[in-house]
C-alpha cells in the first residue's frame, strides 16, 4: 500500500504536459497627448514701401581717405562701402589673399602702411581701414 500511495503522490507532483502558451497581444500605447493649439502670432502691418531697401545713411556718407589709403582707392571722398570694394579689388588684382587660409590678407608695401602688420584677417581689415577715413 505504501508504494501505491507514493506512486499517487509522484503523479500528483509531476506537472501536466505543457500546452503552448497563448500569445498575448502587444500592449497598446496610450495615444500621444496633443499640445494645446497655439494662436497664430499677430501679423505685423505691411510696410508701405514695397520697393528696394534703403541703404543706411551712415554707410553712404562720403569720407575722405588718408594719404596712405588714397594711394590704393584714390583721393576723392567715397562711402565706406565703396572703399571696401576698392580695397578688395586691389587685393584680388595683386593676389594678396593667403593661398592656404583665404581669410588672411598678406600686406604688400602699400597695405602695410594702413594695416601696420604683415598679415591681417579680412574681418579685422575694415576696422583698420576705418582709422584712415575722415
């Protein structure tokens, strides 16, 4: 009898044959919350002048170059914008832009009088030129 009881206990302890587990459907993500609608910014009043933009009067004021600068751009009074254009024409004509770093300008004898250096950054150039305009 003891053996029959032991056999019954063993049969009870053994797990039943495994059934394939049913797959669960993937959890659905909660819908993303929409940001509250924003109002469109108020439109600015349309400009009256629909044509070209006016240049700033300060840039267009004719200034007299110093003697050192006049050797490059001429002695007549010119606005700053024209002076810068003429300096760039001179730099390109004489190939004074550095070959490796194109932002640097190599000064020749005329430009060295203005820049006081052998090499100047193109951004620093206009600052140094402004010292020679009155």
